[in-house]
């Protein structure tokens, strides 16, 4: 598909760079730094073609060799790509890709030179090149997509078919009638809450569990019933007893790379879960947003935990936010067609639907799903193992290396997570203590530690965490 080529005239670049001869170093270094800053600030768009060296030298009043050296520095740092006959195109080096998750937060600077380091958010960085290509293609397709005679692949509705095909390929026969698109997984949970929960209705959840779900169910006026997870996973007999006693309107489970522990329900447990759930009249909501982030090597993908043909009491919630990009607000509910029709009839459904443009971008990004996931999983494995190795040096905590997901669940052996988090914050490290993941405000000896940042940032995080812990006993 044709793309618009944006060329930056040599006469325009001095204005974009501003007063760039104010830093230290050689002239080529100063010029290269000024170009990088202009890209970071958004003054120079990614994909723009820079002027030829001779023309830029004339516009800036420099020797051509100065510009040639500056361009070489930018190429070495991955900020521009030069192709014969095509000029030098602005890109982003890998170190800056980590900044863009999801709203271009300054993750690339995280922890450097004493800068604050935020580990309260478990979000992967944007797959920048694939994302930009998907956005450009969606932009080109948008005018035709809004016409009644647009081809099926160029309609916003095409996304539903691609998500259905993905479910079918993973062993759960699905068509468009099984799916309701939402603006993210939280929107899906909001819609289910509106449909199935009344004030004081009971909701059974794992403890710990996803804090966003806790907030949404509390906001709906539900009474939360905690079902504790053991270090090894789910106690299904205890869950059975809790369901029988509480008789909840809704049961919320995260069986695939559980948030925040990374636990994965085994195949025998899944079969037992299906059997036990048949005895209870509760809507079972399976959160599958972490499903694609399988960090095991050579293992078969997990089966669907409790879905079965004709089941009106089991729904799953999915999203592209963790597997592809957090900034793309696209999720879905997979359920029996009768349930989908009931949910779609709610006035809230339209307000919680993704925009046509988001659907077009998501459909094109899904075409690149396998490549994006392969790179993401390889990167997350390295970062998870790096964090685990560093934490293993600390005698005052313990953890289980997660099978997947984005975070590690750390148990503190001699400290309170709330107090440790306060000491860490004073050292520029923001953490989320365990009670945030608890339906009943417990879990005060746990921390969630995401491993989505680069290894050097994780090193800084562990160093600051160790300093904070030492300060609790007056040792630092």
C-alpha cells in the first residue's frame, strides 16, 4: 500500500532544531544530539526524510564534513536509516522504543542518573515499527471504510472476524456472533457488571487478583468474596465450597498467566474446574488478557479453562493491550450468541465500543501478531530471568518464577509491603504493595514487580529496593 513520504526541507530544519549550539562536545555531536531531541519532542516525525548532507550544511552554515559526521553518529545510534537513492529517514533506536508504552511515557530515561522509576504499571512497550505501519494503513483505508460499498477487509467489522478466527485456531470454534467488541478489557468487565450485578450481589474472585477488576466490581456495588490462591495455584475444592456458600452472581478467574502471580492452571485442573462449575448458577468470567504472554519454552498453549458448546454461564474477556499495544483500546467478550445479543442491547454497549479507526488499526496490527509476539516473548523472557536472578540475591524475600505474564509476585519475609513501598518511594522507586490486589485488603507482605523495563532499569529498581529494605532496620 502506498505511503505518504514526508521530506523535511533544508530551509526548515534550522527552525526545527532551534538553538542547538549550546551543548558540549564537538559540532557533529551537538548536531546529532539536537536531531535526537527534536525526534523525542515530536518536532521531527518518525519516517521523515532528512535533507541531503550538502543542502543541510548550507542551511546551517556548516562544513559538509560536519553534517556527514553527525549523520554517521545518528546512524550508529539507530536514529536514522540511510538508503542509497532514498536519503536518510528518521527512526527510533531500540533504547527509545521502551519509552512508548502506552502514552510515550519517559521509560527510556527510567532510573537513569537518579531519575524516578515507576514499577506500578505492568505494560509492554509499543511495537513501534509495526504499529506505525498499521496506523498508516488504517489511515489510508479509513475513507473507503466509511462507505457502504467498502470491501470486507477494509471495514471496521473485519476485526471481529479476525478475532473469531484466532479463537477457532486455538481450539474454540467461534464466529462473529460469539463476539462483542469493547474499548478494552476493563470496558468488557464494566459491561458485564452492568448486565449481571446489582447492589450487594456477591462476586467471587481469586486473591490476589487484577486491581482493575476489584475497582469495577466495587463500583457496581458488589460484595467481594476472596478465594485465596496458594503459592502453587488454585484450590478447586475450596473454590467449590466458596461458590456453594456465597452463591455469587459472578465469578471472576484469571487462569492463564494470572495477574499478578503469573500462575498457569494445569490441564487436569481445567477439566476439574469445568466439572465443578456445572453445579453452580453463577456467571463465570475468564480473563484471558495475558493468555498470549506464554514464557514457557516449547510448551503447548493452554486450553480454554471452562468454555464448552452451548454454555450460557461462561464468558471470556480478551484484549490486545498486553499482547500487542496498551494504547490500543480494543477488547472483546466471547460468549454464547444469546448472551452477546443481550449485552449488545444495553445502552452502555455503544459507549464502550472501540472507534472505527481503532478497529482498523487493530485489524492491521493483528496481521503482524505472530512476529510481534515472538519478539515480545523473547524480550520478556530475558527481562523476567534478569529480574529473578537479581532478586535471588536478596535473602529477605522469596518468589516463584512466573510461567508467563508481565510481573513477578514477591513475598517479603520480614517486612510490611506498605512501609517498604514508602521507603522505596523516597528513593525514587514507585511500587504497588500487595493489598492493592486483595479483595479484602490483606496480602500486606507482597509486592508486584513488573519485568517490562530494560535490564539496566530493573537493576536500578532492585538496588533501590534493597536500599529501602535496609533502611527499615536502620542499616541504611
